[in-house]
C-alpha cells in the first residue's frame, strides 16, 4: 500500500498517473481535473473516521507493478549510503545539539577490518567528553553542558581503551551555545519580582529545585561570585 498526498504532486506526475489509470482525455485535463479524477479512482479517505484524513489518499497501486518498484518522472530513491564521510550538527536549544553523520562504505570496511571502535568527541574550549557509538548509529542528541562556548563535534575511530591512537574521521565546529543572560546580570535577580518570575515555576511545592541546566548554571554563577 502506498500513501500519497496527491495535491503535492507536480503536473507531470499527475498526468503520468492519469495515463497509467487510463483516465479519459487525461492529456486535456487541467490540474484540478486531474486531481479530482485520480481521487475518484483511488477512493477518498477524508472521512474523519478514517485513520488518516485530510488531503491524504491510500493508493493500492498506481499500475500493475509493485508500488515499491514504482518510478515516477523526476523521482529517484535515496541511496542507503553515500560515498563520503561527513558529520553535520544543528543547535536544538541552549542545552542540546543534534548530530548526524555518514561513513563511506570503503572507509567502513577499512575500520571494521582493523577492528576499530567509534566515538563522538564533544569539545568546548579546554573541556571535552566522549560518547561511544556503534557502526549502525547515524545520529545522536548531544548534550552541551558548558554554556557560552563554541562547540566542535568530531567522529573518531580508535582501538585502545584510552583512545591514545584515535583518528578524526570528520568534524563539525562553530556550534554556538548561548551564554546565560543572568551571568552578566546577577544584580537583576535581587529584585523580588524578577526573582519570582524567573524561579517560581522551577521549584516543587516542597521547595525542591527541578532538574534544569540553565537554573543550575545561574545558581553556580551566584555561588561563584559570593
């Protein structure tokens, strides 16, 4: 079963499908007529009682071939792997980044033949930590424990437990973690109303501080300046 959003298809794709379904006068149809005609062929599942509704349509088959092998004009399947080794990362919020990577098949064979292991190295200034990963992994959520730094995330291979012989396969840098606003505005927290606004929702009814990296950082800044 193939799931399509018909209205997002191009005109050429709609005409291709109309031809395959042998719609009468499909060559002369407008885009709106093509969509309407195909919806009649495939059946409308916009009923609110349907598992999926709206513009989505279930299509049992556009042709007599298996939908998995269907080829629409201008559409090609994504490759399972790419012939290059790279890593990308984007900042999710002040505490987390999302990293994704790929190892070329040739490099993968080489690493596995040498029985090398993999890890992600997260570094910011003079601070760093490692995350051990498997060959099957291709993405990871990265914690950014030190705020106000520019991070670099590297994909490493190694053999020894201490990673003395680690090799950098690829890396991505300039992942900027924002600095706490109150790090440079500690005096503003002395205002009673400001303090309540910032912290009132961060404590339990028993007065215990909830797990929150930003709040913990503020308290550390305050303690350090006493």
